């Protein structure tokens, strides 16, 4: 079994926490931060389960950036 390193971000949305992997389009949620991360681990295991050579986009030093947008 190969080891893959990924970066994830967690935030609170209402009464739930959302955990999202930045390297692949996989996310999950839970009632606590720990539960959201555990659920994300399970989702990532399922995502990579059938891939012989997983494709993971590298993410180096991610930053949180605020932006203001205008919309109609």
C-alpha cells in the first residue's frame, strides 16, 4: 500500500464542519471537526481504492485569501 500526502481544509458551516481535500475534489462533513476529518479520510480511501497510480495535484503552502465580488 502506497502512502499519499494531501492537504485538507476544515471550516464550520452552520452546525456542521466541512472537510475538503485540496489535492483532489473530495470532501465530507461531520458534527465535529474530528468527525469531519475522519469522514474525509474514509472518503479519500474510497476515492483512491481502485486507482493503481493515483493522480494527486501538488499543493504547496496554501493561503486563505478574501475576495470581494460584485454580482447582479
